[in-house]
C-alpha cells in the first residue's frame, strides 16, 4: 500500500468521525429542543369565587407519557402540584399552595381514581382522564388575599412526579465534546417529566366574583 492510500484512508476516517460527531450533536440539540417545547406553559384560567381564586386549565395534560404507561400497568402515580402568585415585577406574593395526589387506574372500567395524599377522605373515582386532571387542578384554589390589591399578577401552576432517586454516578463529564453530547441527550431523556400552566397578567379588580351571581 503506498503513502497516498494511507493518507486517503486516514482522511476518510477523519471525515467519518466528523460526520458522526455532527450527527450526535444534531441529535442532542433536537432532543433538547423537544424538551424545551414540551415545557412551554399551558394557558391557565383564573376566576374569583368568594375568597378563593379557582383555577382551570383544559389544555394542561399530565396523564400522558411514561406516567400513563405506569398507570396502565396497574401501578399508582403520585403527582405534586404547586400553585403560586407572582406580581408583575417578579416578586413572590408569599402564597404557594402545594397538593400531592395519588392517581390510579382501573383496568376493567378504564377509569381513573384520585385521592389527596394528606387526606384520603378527599378523592374521586370513575373519572375520565380529562375529569381527573380537572379535579386535581381544582384542588389548587388560592386565597384572594394572596393577590396584590393594586397592580397586575400572574398565577402559575406546576406539576411533577413525586419520586426518589439521584442522578446516576456514571454521568459523563461535559469536559469533552463527546461527554457534552452524551450529557445533553441523557439529561433530556432522564429528566423527570414536568408540566406547567400560566395565566395572562391579571388585575384583582377585573375578576368578577362568581359567588355574587
């Protein structure tokens, strides 16, 4: 084999490695982009009912993906919900309401059951997926006094899974390009699912009290 063949072979290998690197980088960026897009907040509606701000979010779907697969396998899933009020300038209004809900699925009736973790007497059964999601969101009614009397505010709703577990010890280092690619793709795959919803900027004076109707 002459020198030109050796040089050509080395060049081809370097080209292949560059193409492989670009493909891995593109895949990692695509996974990260999908994770970002899926994390965009769903619209959240807020209504005043007496001294409570009641929330609803028909497009806020958390009975999906891997948690839904668990439910269909006959296992229960515990969700953690947090509702909070934030003034337009970003400071917290000191009101955060958290509820933990255990969700199960009846394989025969194909219906969901939900129950509050801290109060098993509060629950419902024979629910469709949409009804179960709405039931959970309805638990997050916030006190009116938590909203600023003057100025605008936004209500945020967050949902995650209640799980134990730390990041694997064999997580690759980001010190190299290969490690960075693997780290980005692994984080996107391993990150626990999280769902969010947010209202438009609101003013308390603009919210009509449904309790007075």
